[in-house]
C-alpha cells in the first residue's frame, strides 16, 4: 500500500519548509519510499476522523497499511528502522544516531520553540522586551554547545543519518530570525542538509502544496 501522510492544505509557513510534514517528506525521499498527501484545513484537523489518527489534532500523521503513527520523531524513527539509508548498520553507530535524533527533539528544539513563540506569539505582551534577551541567550547557549561538538565535521556522527535530518530541520526554525547566521558552523551544517537532493525534493513538494492551497483559498 502507498504511504499516506497528512499536511496543511495551506501551510502557515508559506512554503518555507518549516512545517513538520517537511521532515517526514524528507525522510521518505531519503529512503526512496513513494507517498501521497492528504491535505487538511485547520477545521478538519480538529474533526473526529483526524483526531482518531492524531489525538492532539496536529500534522503530520503517517499511514501505511495497518500502521498509523503521529509525531515526526516517531515517524522518522520508524522509517529509519525499516528502510535502509537513515541509520548506520553497525550497532554502536546506530545507537549514537538514535541518541542524536532524540537530542534534536528533546534538547535542541525546546529553546528554539520557546524563542519562536516569544518572537511571534508574545511580542505584544508588556513583558516581552524584558524576557526576550533571556530567551535568546538560552538558544545561543545551546547553539554554542552544538557547534562545539560538530566542529569541522560534516555530520553529527559519521555519515548522514536520521539524526542529521532531524537536527537540520530543528535548526531551520532559526533562519527567519537571522539567529542562525551568528553560528556559522551550524549555518554551514544546515546548508549541507538543504543541499541534499532528497531534501530538495521534499521542499519543492511542500512548496507546491502551499502554492496550490493558496490558490484554492483565493478562489472566489
């Protein structure tokens, strides 16, 4: 059966590849697995049919026969386990890659999401200006740690893996603010990830979906 994922009918990221379905599309492209997309509006995301797949009413979800998964980390991990190309074969290297996959989501992403929320959703609050420097410094501190580990190596641990796919995807959230530019080691790392043909295909697919969704929304 063909894999089906869910995505925004008209992504709020305006086709920048920041919506989480891009991570899943990228993983599917890396392992060469064809897929189809079921597009959802914000209204249909909260309907019982989708809540049966994702109890929090978000995207993406992944369906393949009797297998249904939500959460990008779980989806990417599932794909990496069952298809060659996203995890090393050697046991210890495989374990390290899985460790970094979880580190991207549990250690690196939280301060970045906090910063994004403060910058976009809380900027009009009376305490925003006072709080922002502290939020920014938490991001910079984590970026310095990550850059120190990465150094002049190409990927996190040996060849490209699901860990790099997830870490690059997480770091991309800093690009609109310009904060990533202050960490050239990480900016170059993200650029290497974005240069991968599989990422390019995933990005173009998400961009095409956003354009089509925008046209539908604008139609009388």
